[in-house]
C-alpha cells in the first residue's frame, strides 16, 4: 500500500505518468511511419509534461515556480527543434502550445474548459495534432482520426468521474452515464475501424487489443470508482498500443530463437 501511495504521489499526481503515456502513444505512430527520432520523443514528453503541470497547478501558490519551469522547457524545446528539425516544426509546436494555453488559462475570461461539451473534443484534437501533424512531415488524416476519436473516448470516463463537481455541462450530466459510455464505445469503434484499414498489421493488432481493454475500462467506469481507476488504469490505455507492439515483437523474437 505504501508503494502505491508513493507511485500516486510522485508519478501520477506529478503528471509524469500521463506525459509518458501520451509520449508512448506518439512513439507508436512514429514507429508505424518509420520516423522514430529520439529528439522528437524528448520534445513530445516535455510538451506534455510542462503543459499538464501548467494546467493543474496554475492556481496554486507555487505557480510562479511552475511558470518558470515552463519557460525553461519552452526555451529548451525551441532549441531542440532548431537543432534537430526545421522552422516548420517549430511553427507547428508553437500552434499546439498555444492551443494548450487556450484550454485552461486563468487569465482568460472564457477558456475551453468553460465551454460546455467542448473539452473532450479539444483534448482529443490536441493529442491528434501531435500524432498526425507535429511528429510527421505532412498531415496524416488517418492517424488524426484514430487519435482524435480514441483520446476523446478516453476523456469521457473522466467526465463521469467529475460529473458531480463539474460546473459546466458535460456529457454525463447532459445525457447520463450510460449514454456517455455508448458514445465512448462509438468513438472507440470509429478509431479501431480506421486503424484496421490503414495501419500495418502488427500495429492494427496492437491497437485492437488496446481497444478491447479500453472497452472494458469504460464499461466499469462509475462516479463511485476510486481516483486511481481513472488516473492510472484509464490513463494507461493511451500507452497500451506501444506496449502491445513491443510484446508482439518480443514474442516473435522468442519464436525465431527457439526454432
């Protein structure tokens, strides 16, 4: 139990976990497109990590330190892009970072989180642009669709978790918990069908297994579940495609060496 508390405090609550999961989701598509580059992986992690820190802690008393950290991360990311990529990649990154600021900034009178029903799609849009636009030379429509609907579906259980505390209209409050789950199933199905038709076989299989696990976790999502059900188990779904892909590679390697 003590170990779980330490993991929650230093890995999950610190936003490291969600940043790693988002990075692994992007790496999954980088590998599928044969475009893996370590500097890009670092850039994605820093972007997620600094963004989620900003969103979570902007109203805390130590936000000044968080803001200073974000500035350092921004400078480092810009230098990283300049040394390893090009001006177009820098422009893409700046657009996505700006979208993050519009999502939830206290200095804005009407940020995205205050707009009813838009939050889930906006989060999916941001992640989708990272996977289909930022990390690739050209915009990839199929990866955009896969990412958009999959991540949007993953955000809906968090709306179920927060339905009694949210001050704006969300899908669970508008159409009920069960109908919200049906909507999430639909989004997962659209994402999966697109992946089956457009991703390479090993990648579509990994994504299929991920969708099966995601279906199960959405099915059991309830407002009464513990916080770790969402922040750990639902959050891990975005990293599952990469994990299942690595497992398939290891199984294939084992099969080759044991012949």
